[in-house]
C-alpha cells in the first residue's frame, strides 16, 4: 500500500455538506458521481495530495443509509492506494482479512476497489483502490 488515497465520510445530504466542506477546505468540490452498484452519490475534494470523499445514500436501504442510521454521520472508511489491487487482495486474504468483495469492482473516481471488513482493522472499514 502506497498512501492514503482518500478518507470517506458519510453524510445525510450532499447539498448541505458540499458547501460546508468547500468552506472548510477552501477548495471547490471537483466532482460528484453516482455509483449505482453502491447506491451512493459521492463528492470529491482535493487538498494538496489528499482527497476527501463525501458519501450520500441514494436508497434508504443502502449501506450509507444503514451506516448513518446506526452510527450517525461521520468517518466511514479509509482508502489506501494500491499499485496492484489483486496482489494486495490475495496477500490480505491469505493473512486472514475478510474481503467484502471477491473481485475488484468499479468504484467512484475511476478506481478499482475492494473493501475489507472493519473487524480486521480494529473497527475501521478499509478500502483498497487502484486507478482504472
Ligand atoms: Zn472511498
């Protein structure tokens, strides 16, 4: 793993959260994108080398809606940049980490992604990602 690629934050409303993060970071949101397979609408911010992803549910039964119901808005996942996501997935599965998808799937912002169960990282949902 090379670096933290982005931090994902679950929000109830992107329309409210985007201007708040634009003011906080002093930079405009550079992209919003719907990821149908995950039932989310995402918004991305770049601050220097770092990225923030805001996630809003597009479906009351979606993972982000359920997360907010249980825990409220806030930090949802940390994504690490992988140079070879399939190799990292194999390595982590062999180490006993539970992968939440068996194959890399198409994620937001032009990435291949794989999520790891939070139990393997002391309660933190981890996302591996590699540019598509
Ligand atoms: Zn993410």
